[in-house]
C-alpha cells in the first residue's frame, strides 16, 4: 500500500491533474505492476481478474508469450525505422496481412454490386500510433476523395480526442472546452438501438445528406464508450445504401470491435456490410501503440497523390517495426487460438448468465452485447441512470479482485470486455461476484 501511495503521490505532483482520478480515501485506483493472460497484479502484489482487457487491447491475453517474443526479437534487431522515407519489411508484411483480413476476405464473403465495386477487392493502409489518428486518416481520405468536408457521426459516438476526431466525438464533456478551436464539420444523427427508430434515423440522414456537403458517414458498428449500444441489424445496410446514393464514403470505426471482440474478425461482418474505410487499433498489437486506416485500394489511390518525396500525411513512428512485429504475431495468435469463435461462444453463455441477474430494489438491470462485448445497464426506478450504484459496484468488485469499467455518458453501464482467452469458469465466477455485489445495493 505504501508503494501504491508513493506512486500516486508522484503522479499528483508531476502529471497533469486532469488525467488520473484518485479517491481521497485511497480506494481508487490500483497501480498495475504486471499482467499475464487474464490476470493483473498490483504494486502490492494482489491478483485481479481483468474483465476489461485494458480497454480491449489484450485480446489474446496480457503479455501473450508469442506476441512478447516477437516484440523482443524485433527490438533487438531494428528498434526504429524512418516511417515515410526508408521502410522496413514488416511494415509491408503487415499492410499485406491487413488487406487480406479485410477487403480480400470480404470479397469472398459478400456479394458486391458490380456497378459500384469490382468483385475482387484489396486494401491499402495508412499506419498511425493511436486509434484517433486512424480516424483522422480516414477523415482526410474522405475529403480528398469526395471534395466534401462534412461528416455525419452519431449521438453517443466516441472517435477519439484529437482535433480532427473530436469533431465527430459526440459527448460535450470532451468537446465543449475546445469548441472555439474546432471547425465543427461533424453533424450528428441519432444512433438507433431499436428497429422502430430506423425510419426516423433514415429521414435525419437523408436530410443531412441533401442539405450539407457530406463526404462521409462515420459509425461504430457497436458503440463502446457510448454504453455498449447495439444497433438493429438493418442499420449498417441502411447507412451503406445511403452513402452509395449520395456519393459519400462509409467509414467504420472498429478500433474497439475489431479482431474478434464481437465474435467475428470485424463487427461489420455480422451484417455483411463492406465499408469504404475501416479504422483499427487497440487489439491490433496486444499492447504496442499502433493503429491503421484500411481503405479500398482504388479509393485510396484516387484520394491520395503519389509520393514525391514529401508525404502530406505521416509521422515519425509511422508503421513502427516493433508494433508491426507484434501485430503480425497477435493476428497469428487470434487465428491459432480460434479466439473469434471463442468470443462468439462465450458471449452467448455470458449473456445467458447475465439474463438471470435479479434487479435489486434500488435499480433495474438490463443486459446487451455481442461476443465478449457486453454491457449491464443500471437504471433507477424513476428511469434515470444509476450512476452511483454502478460506480460503487465497480469499486467494490475491484477490492474483491475483479477489474471492471463503466461505460456510457452517465457511467451507469458496467461492461464486460475481457481478454478473449478467458474461460467460461472465470466468466461464471465474475458474474457471481457481480450478482453478490449488486444484491447488496
């Protein structure tokens, strides 16, 4: 405990005070010391079961041995390269692999309108460091390709906090302090969670597409930070159709949902929709800062001019060799361990277990999710979000050895996004612990 308090005191003294929240009584946060598989140990040596996968990053488990070995081997061989000048082999290999996993697979899995796209698709990649940068690469691609600056995003959307992505992140908590510096090219439509909302959403989208110069519609197939919000199955096909009708691009933000999280490699595959651009990150490497914007090859070539020696979009660490090595290993591990299939199977079992959660007198409980991306929403009898009950439960569970996170604007959704390597027994134990804590509210 003394070591934890010393570390937190250093952060209070030297880190921006807006970053790490600490409770005055020392009950939050813990300080992570190490992690492996589905477990985390804190600075005091206490062991926890991680139901967050560290924001969904550790899909193949924390410190997956094959992923770690790939990173270590690469660090010893080539620690850094020159992003847009002198490339390295792994960047080419990973770009090839991401094309294969996305547009090339989708060409085989889905039927295409031959008037719009050829039957054989490939992808081209822009690498970045963080998820929001992948979103900004997609936004730049859209305006270059269409000449139209407007973007439609959705209520509840979270696409990152860089100044470009922030125009499409909905929550005012993130946007309002910086509005004076934002161009605010983003327009927001309702994100539907029930089929009966679709006609109204279609009208909103058509109106925006007619009245504004809209170059793209940007959507999360499932909203993560928005509250594990699942749209009806018809939603993405509707958005795809409207983009085609109005000459806009469909950008899917799969930074959280990608790489097996929802039971398929990418969440868009549940509805058979092929985007024009897909944004990837988080679980891509299992723990190294690397993201990617993957677009249809023809679109990317039409949007971006050929290199002349001075790229108009790049960064120092673009396609970092260590990240590329880890990403290639991570993809192999997801395949080897059949984690997409495991996520689908465990997700069904988890939802069934959570459906039996009794609602305490203090709040109503409802569950939703797909694969191992599941949310438990807590609502007060008057219909308002049960934020305090949710936060109290998460803090209590932490001290019982379970790491959970809240989602949604009001932090009243307790989320399950564990490593995809978690076992059914570990999930059962987590649900039992959650049930016990909620019964005491």
